C-alpha cells in the first residue's frame, strides 16, 4: 500500500509539474525565435530598447510605490488602533478589507468612472493627475486584503500594549509611536505586504486600461495584439518580476519574529 | 485638541466609564481615515452602481435593466461565464487537491513540498496579460507544444478542433492560476489530517479506501467546497487573461462589461450597472458560501 501511494504521488506531481513548467519553457523558446533560423535575444533587446516599454514600466513602478505608501499609511495606523483600542471593530474592518476580493476590480473601477467623472463633486477624472491619483487609490483598494492581512499578522507577534505604554511614559505622541515604535517592529510584515502589492499592481490591466492610464498592463496588451515574439519576452520578464517579489517575501519571512512574549 | 475632545464627549451616555468617556472621540479618530477611505473608494462606488442598476436614464426606479439582462446575448454571456468559472474551479480544485495530497502525504522528498508551495505562491499571482502570452506561445497555432505534438506525435490539435482562444483553451489557461491557488489554500487543511486518525483507522481494521471515504473526505470536504467556490469567484471576475487571450470577441460577462465601459456598446449605461450588479451578486454569493464552508472546516484545524 505504501509503495502504491508513493507511485501515485509521483505520477500526480510529475503531470502537474509538466503542466506548470512546459508553458514557461515554451514561452522562453518562443521568445528566442525572433531571428530567423537561430536563437537570439533579439526580442528582449527590442523590448528593453522600446521607449514605450521604459515609459510605461517606469510609470507603473511609480504608481506601485505610491500604492504601497498609501496602503501603509492607511493600514498600519488602523490595524494598530484596532488592536489597541477597538478590538470589537475588528470583524467590521476585516470584512471591509476582504470586500475587494468579493467585488471584481472591473466593477470597482466602473463605480469610480461613474462617481468621479468631470461633473461630479470629486472630479478625479477631470485631470490626468487626478486620474493617476485615482489609479493609485484603486490599486490600494485591490491590495488592501493582502496589506491588512500582512500587517495584522505582524502586529500579532509584538506586544502592542506594552510598547505603547512604554512610549507614552517616555512622552511620545501618537505619530511618534506609530512611525518610530510600531512601524519598525512590523517592518518585515509591511514589506511582505508591499512586495505582494507590487506584484499585483505592476502588470495590472483592467483598472489602468479603463482609466486610460499609460501603465505597463495596457502596454503589454497592446504589444500582444501587434507583435509575435516580444509578448513572450515580456511574459517571462513579468514572471521574473512576480517570482522576485515572492522570493523577497520568503526571504523576509525568515527574519520575522515568530511570536510575542505575551499574547495580546 | 484636548479641549474639544472633552466638550464633545459631554453628551455621551452615562453608562460609559469615566476614562472611556474622555477618550471616545479619539478612539474613532484613529480609524476614521480608514473608514472614510473605504466608504469613498469602495462602498459608495459599488452602492452607486447597484442603485444605478435599478434606475432608468431619467433616474426613476425600475426593474427594466435587471429584466434586460435576460436578453439572449447577455444571458448567454452569464451562462458561458458561469460554465467557464465552474469547470475551471472544479478542475482546479480537484487537481490542486491531488497535488497538495501528493506533496504533503505522498512520501515525496520534503524539499519538493516547499518548492511546490513557493511556486504556487508565484503562479497564483501570475494571471492577466502575461499568462495569456505564455499560453499563446505554448498552445497557440504556432505554439511550441502545438508544433511538437504535430511534428513528433503526428497530432494536429487544431485540426482536432482545439483552439487556445476557445472555451477549453481559456479553461486550460485559467487552471494555471486556479490550481496553485487551490494548493496554497488547501495545504493547511491537508496538513490538518492527523496521523493518529490514519493509525486509529488502521487499528480498527479499516482498509485504505475506508480510511479515505470515512475520514479524509469528510474532514476535507468543507475546505474543498469552500475553496472551490472561491476559485469560482476568482475566475468569474478575471478580465485581463480572457481579454488578452481572445480579445473582445469572447462573450463572457467581464468582457461584455469591459466593452460596455469602454464604448457603451449597449447604448444604455444603466444596463451596464445591471451587468455589474449581476457580477457582484454571483461573486458575493460565492464568497458567502466560502465563509460558511470555511467556518465548518475550521473545526478540524484546531
């Protein structure tokens, strides 16, 4: 019986692995075929040399950085405060942070277009800067479930109450407590949330496209519709970025504290 | 600041203790930015859409938009979307579970387990446009696997009716993020199967099949169902992968909605709101079931 189950385990694992590795290998092979008759990195050269690639990628990186900043500013004080003072609100906040997983991104952005148009009370979409800001906000919403989960897990491993009281006795105000006591203590958790946000945001298509922003996602889609080998190169570059973000999270998690001295 | 805090609390009901009374507004101030943000950029836009689904162009309340969802093209879009999400969720859940069981319980080397989990974390986030590119390069008309199958095995999958731009092509592509998501979520539940249960079953003379039928399947069942509906919602809301793969031609709800927002193809924005409302209802129901199943599943994970 033991031998049989091991055989099945290897079989399932082998078939699964083939399914997951094959597209990556095939994409790589395809991306090398740009030059007729021989393998070359021409497709990558074209992609990296494309000014549109540089512009859209830079744009998306900047948007991602602002998304992360907004997410941290929003989530860290809230999660801290919920833990410290308003534990009875925790289910409400958790429910809200899970809503972006329930409401599809396309619906959220549709709501934005309807609510923040040029003639509305908050005309985000009247200017390009406003639309950029709205994209950052939308991405912060998409990343909210991951950011909140990461930060809340981080807060669980430190003794929030004692740290706060100690800081207060030493005369620290709330800003100091959050920025210089709490944030450094949950920094690893925050960074995990940040890299996950980055991975989600960097190639996002739906929101960027519907808000007409010159982001990396719509650029990818456009390239896919218009050329043959570059999309494969771009797919592998995107995969490498996602992989990089996830690896960084894994490495960071090794430095994370395992548990608090006193559960709170 | 302190003064205004005190004066604002004067009207608080007397059963609040002294300290709490002084701090109450400050309590709320701490979470106010979050709630304002959530209200403004998550709840109000969504509620606005839902309300719009029940209004006509003049702003009067009506059910016409909801009824209009039953016109053949939109009803077909919902039906195809539900089918694609359902099939990709069931297949993703079964294959993901099989892989999780193989990795956790199958006696494979332990480094394979962590490698699989890491890869699953990456692949479950590798959706959207690049994923579509990968599958076109693999199974498109000139894809590497298509050519290999044709030249080496003599099987021309395109002449057999397969296309990466079709129903099954889309499902094959969706599985690339559905299976890893299943693995990530179900592995803790498979871990929760205690060794003692297997030993107890063996002591009582159970066969391997009886152990699976009477212990493993009942224990994993709620987690399995819960994650399956989550995968369903995951596929139902996906736009980018399908759009990059098939363009605006495929008749599924997210793509219909995308086209509607882009170019107002339905000539009636309120019908677009109804389309969005239908999506929220379906993904909302799926998530409700997920929460219910998950609550049941947690009993075994303590």
